[in-house]
C-alpha cells in the first residue's frame, strides 16, 4: 500500500498515484502537526506533491530515490533556488 496514515505520521511508499491524493490531502488537512516519511517513496503523483507543498508537513525521513531527494525534497523543505538570485531582476 503506497499510503499509510497514522495519527501524526504518513508513510509514502513506492509509487504514490492519483488514487492516494485525496486521502493524503484530507489527512494533511485534519492533522495538527503532520509528519511525512518519504524514505521508500519512488514516485509522487503531481497532485500528491501539490498537497505536500500546500500543507508543508515536516519530512521525517528523506527519500532514498535520487530524483526525489535532489529535486523534490528541496521544494518541500522550502528551498526554491531563488536565494542565490535575491535582489536580481526576474528572467
């Protein structure tokens, strides 16, 4: 099962599809201080990524998947790559 929801922690495993987006978003909405474990996640549907970006839960375990760790985790941690260009004109 790609989505395991517990009282304060959600675990996303393998491929998280569109079918898990609504339950994940509802859980994030209802949980006061949500934590998300991405260690065994290999793929996030864009809807799941959007829910994570909207609710900004604490990521309790970083993904082992190289793409998610290098490209997605910084977005979830709040980094968007603009800190080094602060004060510059938009492209």
